[in-house]
């Protein structure tokens, strides 16, 4: 406790979060297949950022990168172990979650995914409108 307020995370939990969210997945992304015809594309604008692709997560085959898929499964299983195995509970100061807890976690995660997907949809449509307007102006 600090100033009468419980500490939100202990050091072991912070290290665990970094390992489970980035550890194996970072290495797995090295095996991501390259995109076709990337050399034929025009250079992107300087202000465009490298993560500007707006492809929906629902259109990506989860097995397109098996290393990434299995690293995510391993991370999930490891997290479940930390929550339910008593020795790991002691190390990471965790308690078992109920079915209701898992449903709440799933709903929050789904909400985040849906908000991001709606944002991508809006951005794609704005981009299409920009190109239509630009073509009309240049053609007229």
C-alpha cells in the first residue's frame, strides 16, 4: 500500500504482462508473409505512418501466420495457468476467475475490437470519398 491505496500491480505482474503480450508474438511476426506486389506500389506519403492499412481483423485468416497463432494460444494458456495454478497464483498474486469474470472480460475485449473495426470502416469510407472527390475535381 502507498498512501493507503493498494498498489495496482506488483513487479512480477508487470513483467508478466510484457512477456504475455509481446514476448512470443514479437518473434512470431518475423515470420509474417510479405505482401504481393509491394515493390510496384507508389511510395506512401510521409505523414501516412507505417500502420495505415485498414484491413478488418475479421478478414484475416488466423492461420496465415501459424507462428503468431500458436504464440497467442501459448500466451493464453500461460495466462490461464497463472490464474489457476496455486504456485503461480502465489508468485503473481492472482486469484481464480469465475465464469462471470470471463464473460465480462470477453465482452470488454469484444467491445474494443468492435470500436476499432468501426473506426477502420469510417476511415476506409472517408478515403474512398476523398479519392472519388479528387477524381471528380481533376476530371472536371
